C-alpha cells in the first residue's frame, strides 16, 4: 500500500527548535504518514515570511497535498503573512499566549526569539561550565575533583556514560562525571577507589549483554572484549557491584538519552542549574 | 515593588522535555513575573496523576496564586485527572491533535512518551556516532579523518567551538570537528594545513575581544593569553584569515548555543541525520 505523504514546515523567528519539538511530539502520533520536513529559522521580516509562503505553495503543488506548518512567530504581522499560505498552520504563541495573559492579568512582551537567546546569561555560563567539567571528567579522568561533581555515572565500557553526561551538562547545567567499571574492579570486588567516597552521588547505567556485544563489535569486531560471553560477565558483575553498594541504576538498552537523563534527574534528586 | 510570583508545573507521561520547552518559550514573554518551576516526568498512571494534583494544590495553598500547568499527556483519563486541579492547565496534545487528525483524516495512535523514546533507533545511532566523532575530533585532534566531518569549526581558543560541536552532534546527528586558530597560524598567515583542503566545510566562530578576555581571564587570570590586547590581536587576525579564505563565520558573543547551531545549519546547508 502507498503510504500517504505530507510536507511539514517548522517556521520560527528564532532557532526553530521549539516549533520542531512541538511538531515532532505531535507527528510521532501518526504512524502511517510519511513526513518530509523543512525547518526555516530566523524568519523576522515580512519579506522572509513571503519567501516561506512561496516555499509552502511550491510544496503543495509538488506533492498534491496541503502542507502542515508549525510556527512560533511572535510578531502578529509576520504570523498573518505566513497564515495566508494554503496549508494547515498551527501557531503555538497564538494559541497559548492569550490564556496566559488572561491568567497573569499582564500583557506579554511579544519579543521574538527569546526562548533560545542568551537573555539568561547565567544559565549560559552554567551550561558551558558543566560541559567543560564533563569533558574534563570523562572516563574517570581527573578524579581528584570528583567532589565538585553533581553526579558520577558508573557503568561498563560502552554502556552510554559519555553521551548521557554531555546531555545532562548541555541541557540542565549539571556537572556530570563518569567512571568506568572494569574487569579489574570486578576481580577486586570493589568500586574504584576514586568513587568509593562519593556513594550518594553515584548512579549506574546498565545495558543488556546482547546490545552491549553489538555495540562493542562495531568498535572491535570479533574481540574477546566484544564477545557475548564477556559482555554477560561484565554486565552481571557490574550490577552485583552496584547492588552491593546500594547504587541505583537504569537500563539504557531501550531508552533514549533524554529518557535516561530525566530518570537520573528524578532518582538522584538533582538540582538543575538551567531551566 | 514586589514581583508577582507563580508556580509552574510541567507534567508529562515521557521525559517532560517537550512540555518544558514549550512552557519556557511562552513564559519568557512575561518578564515581570517570578516563576518557580517543577518538572514531573513519567506520569503514566492515574495514581501518579493524583499525586500531581496534590502537589499542585499544595503549591496553590502555599503561594496564594493559581499555578499554571503545562502538560503533554496523551492518555485522556490521565489528562482529565490532572485537569481537576485548581490551576490553569494547558495541554499541547489536546489542543493540536484534533486539527491534525482532521487534516490527515487519520486517527492518532495516542501512545504515550513517543517523542523522546528510541522508537527511531537509527536517529539514536546517528547521535551516538556523531558525539563520538566530535569527541575524537575536538581541538584539532585526529585530523586525518577530517574528510568524514560534516563541518569543521574554526576559531581562537575559547570562542565556543567545543560546546557548539557537541550540540550539533547531540541535537542533529551532525559530525562536527573543530580546529583552533592559533598565533602560529597568524604568523604563517595561513589556515592550519589539516583544514586547508576542507574549505567548503569550514565555518568560523568569532567573538568580541572584550568577552573573550573575560572568558580567558577566568581560566588564566592576568596572563598575556587573557589580556584584552592579545584578544584583540587574535580575533582580528582570525577574522582576516577567514575572510581571505572565504570562510563564513558567526559572532558567538550574544548568541546561545542553539542560535549558533541553527545559523551554521542554515549557512552550511547541512543535512541533518536526526529530526
């Protein structure tokens, strides 16, 4: 059967990130439609709005179906210009600002592109500091400063520690360090010395041995390191070790980076530096 | 004058990231109100919805003002349960799913927490690969593989290359390498050898000398490296060099990581691997 096809536009006076995220969260609810997606950021003039309309009309002519347009446009005139396109236009500010203004009994500033600007520069500084901290404390490096970490992630090699740490730093300004659990630790039957005094801030990442073996095989094909047998051993030992020390962990196998990060935030009760 | 105060809840059956981002982009429009924010992710049962209601009611009693609740709840019963709280409840799915269903003449799956799950695992792989690539090619390391980079960022030390690269990788699955421009390059009057053969994929980050000096002073106080005079020299030379080779750049001084990344995406016409 032919899947139906639609062109989706995300149009914003800022980065377009909010429009995109809103659109994606809605579109994932429609499984039988194939979407081709166009992001147009920085639409901050009537001329640019007209260009958008031309592109929407071209997509309509080309595909024979009406495009869907998600917009976050604060300026009324620009929004009205885009709305003239023959498309389903869903504007996010239009829909939600009015009830908020009524609730707060306050006018909004109607300032474009504020949500990902550096208006909040202390948030910006926290993110950069946290990213630098995370890079300096990746894979157990620089353990002497672990005491200033908000959280220290534990897990076997390739369990997803680094991307998770970077996401926590980037998104929430959280100083996330990480430390691998290795066969040497399993032989000693103890957590690495560097992290032993930081138990309340430790959090584990686990993974199914099958997925771990697949990931490791991409890196070192047919090695003992990547063998299913070794992966089973390491995962089992790592979970035993964490259980013994009362370290909570999450299984990363079927979770996205965002889901893992949200779970850690909730379980460790981390205070975010960036909202 | 006393600023007015409101408690804001972000309630989701998934990570809460979409609810938060949408909420923030709206709240930045209200400058005179102080918001205290509570994120409650993974609300996937009626019992958890009731807990949310209790917390909302407590915040209401505590602050004397009605809380505002942003939700992305797919399950009708859970959403209705949260809606019973005495608060302004704004639900994104509720508002936008109906017009989309009408447009697509299709029912939606009403599946919770899809937008940040690993349903799209090829996107997940692209992100992890891009993050690993970016870490391996940070600060000019591993130049031999630069030809597989989607983009190579140039700029003086501390101009923001690393966070921008990591964001491009994390958010869009783009393989972003970076290479510093140093006083040695300025003396030679040439781009570093490693990047000279990659001109179409180069993109620059510049910054005002004043801000650069501030950032460098945090790292190495009162050094020649951090002096305003030296920062002026380096920024001027870097911009001359980029101009000579026809390398586009963006000034990062007043822009957030998101804004810089969106600008690069647009200027270099990068093809995203993750939507």
